[in-house]
């Protein structure tokens, strides 16, 4: 699927064959590197949603944006490419990738990849509403992924890649619902995107942050300049 917007062009690319593990973790070199940094496997954690620890990740995102700024949160597949798309939007003052909507406090990447923690890979966007209206962020969301595939974006398969919009205010919820209805009329397939209240945001490991603009897997930096519409290479 190739999609366009007047300000942004995103070309989902799937250079990797189907695999039971995500390309980000499929390299022995990458796995060895992560283990050295302390990101290797750890003992299995109970996912009992009735436990007291689950009340923390299921609570609201209680971080506070800078004065005059607002938060938005989106899940649209692998967060690397999604973050770069939002980095390019005028009025977006900060982006972070992380995990949300799960049942484990302080999840690590391995927890999320296992699918057992129920976390989604998300991008939290901080923006200035005087320079960037929320509808602009929604337009980027619909353009940078396929909202009709359940728990899947191209070769990335799993609940951590689900299509979801997480709202912080009633106004964001209303705008998201109306935007989804408009988008549904454009597409010939049913949209599976869910629209839910934003929950606690867990910032992902530092090596994931601004991954593509720093060079990605292959050391080739991609522009995060405002207004840039260069095709996004999803893995670098």
C-alpha cells in the first residue's frame, strides 16, 4: 500500500521476509549488542491483570507537557517510522517512542515483543496547538500505516503493532472519532483502529529514540526536518 498526503509522503517498506521475530531483534549482532547493554532476556513476569502492579500501567498518563503544549499518542505499527513521520510535522516540539496499554509495570522491549504484556508500540507527540492542530496529527496517523490490518503492518505481526489512537481530552476523542468516520468513507475495507483513553506511557530504551533520524540499522540518517516529505525507510 502506498499513500500520500499534501505535506508528508510515507512509503511503507517491507524488505524483510515473513518471520516469527521482528527484524529489530532478528540479527545475532543486534541481540549480542543488546545483551551487553543489559537488555537481554529476563525472568518471565506474571501478567495477572488483577494484581496490584497492573493498576499502574492501566492508569492514566500522568506526565505533564510544557505550558502551552499538549500530548497526543498513537500506535501505528513499528514505532521507528511513525516517530520520524511526526518529527517532520511543523508544530510538533518533541516525540518519544514507548509502550502503553499493557499490564506490566516498567516493561522492556522483550516483554512487549513477546505479546504477553499487551503493550503497544506507541509514539507520544508533544505539540503546540497554536502551530499544529490535532487534526493534522490525525492526518499523519492515517497516512503512515494501514489501519485495516488487525495486529499487523506488512511483515510486522503481533498485538504490539495494533492500530490505535489514544486521546487525552474529550476534544481529542471527538476529533479522532470523526476523523475515523471520514477515513472509513475513503477506504474500501473496514478500519480496525481503536480509539481509547491514553494510559501510562513507558519511554522505550534509548536506542529506540529517534532511531531513523540517527541512522537506523544501516547508519544512513533520514531527515527529520520540518516539512520534509522524503520516503521513509522503515528500518533505516
